[in-house]
C-alpha cells in the first residue's frame, strides 16, 4: 500500500522517502524540505514497510521541530500510534542517562544542572582549590572572566567528547602549562559532579555516546530497541 503523501516531493526527495532499509545521508540547504522528507519517511516506514512504530526513533534539535514532526506524522498515518519516539537530543540523552545511571557510575539517577547552577559549580570548584598549586592560572581565580573561560573550556571539551585524560594526552604540560592547569580543574569539576550526583547538559550527550560506544550490552539493547533512527539536522 502506498502511503498518503503530506506534500508533493521532487524525484530526489521521493527517493529519500522510499529508500530501502539502511544508512542514508541527505545533504541539502536550509528551506529545502529536509524535515518534511523525514516526516514522510517515518510515515512510509510504518504504512508501506510495516515497521513497528515503537522501533522508530526520530531525533531533532528543537521542541518546536518535535511538535511539528509529531503533528504531521499523525496526520499522515491511517491510524494513531503513540509508540513513535520523537525527541530532542537532550531529552533523549536525559532519558538514556536515567535508565542507565548505574552503568554510568551513579548511585541513583543524577539531577540535571541548569546553566546557572553549572556556572556556580565551576566557581565553587575554583574557590575550593589551593591557587598556589596552580602557578600559571592561580592569580586569575578571583576574576569572573576566568570562571567564564573555564566554563567555556569545559563546555567545548564535552561537545568534542574529550575527557581530561584525552586532553592531557594531547597537551604537553611543559609546552602549555596554563592549558594543563585548566585540564586539571576540568577533572576536579567532573569529580565534583559525580560526588554530588549531578550531570550538566554537556554531560548528557557525552555520557550517552560514551556508554553506547564502550558498553556492548547497552549498545546491543538499543540496537534491538530501535531498528530505524532518523535524525534531523545531523551535526
């Protein structure tokens, strides 16, 4: 049965919608209908391919996009399915962490920090250390500008999936001592998070990728759970 199309697509878009099971990357500029193709792809998988709706995971970046995808997928289906998982990346990762917290080394499911709370924790870590043990950065500890710099450093490291030990291997201490001290503070920050049973936004995706990459049992479980994963605005 050919599913009902929500919009009229050109040949390339139609090809993407009806692509056989397997990997597919759609590269196109803004406003070219990528999200609409993903929506129709989900409809096609369920209506034409008979895919179990609960085995489809759709990820996007904004809550607005989630609402749009849910509404238009519902309009295009012959009957309603509540089992389809359509989520933002942070929401999916938060759910993942809550369901796998023990495997991630937490005693109980961690609490999520707001950006303001994260900034305060970074400041608390800096205030708790002996600045004399940080000869290249210690004189700047009292400045809010340094706190923000460390905050941004931690955020960029997490976005690039870099732990302190990864950075330590990349940064020779003798050639970049200031950066090495930033790495040491980053390590203390992560230790404080774990001790207080907290997680920040950067840690959500970081911990999710880390566990799926390193733990075969968890990876197999999610592979069995989701046979089709569609991603809007892959980065």
